[in-house]
């Protein structure tokens, strides 16, 4: 693993102000991670895994705008749907 980031999408742009995602509206979510220096062979490929953290120990944000710890599954409507579009991109800085 070269890097790891775990962030809330609603706080991705500004950690002091929550901005809820709008259902059905494409949204760009900026995130950064610290990469580990590693020399790769020419022609190597990178695999980027983007996922939703739904493990039993995770606090789930149902998007109601209240404190996340006060939300419950009954608040979840509509269900979460994530789509990656062909204009999505990930920038990987490569330096010497």
C-alpha cells in the first residue's frame, strides 16, 4: 500500500464546515493522502481503490445534516448510490 485516506465527503473541502452531497447531482470530492516513497519498475501500474466505509465499527452518515451520532438508519432516504463517470480522474504526482 502506497497511501491511505479515510475522510467524510461532506467535510472534504473544508474540515470546519459540513456541506451535504445532493442526490443525483455529480460532485467532485477532493482528497489527498501521503504517499510512501517507492521505486517502481518501468511499466508498473497503480491500482486505486475507492470505497465506502461500511464496516460495523464505522459511524455512518445518513446525510440529514444533524450530528452524525444522532442519525439512524430510519433517516436514510434515498439510499446511497455512487457512480464513477468517464470524466473522473485521479492525479498522482510523480517526482524524482
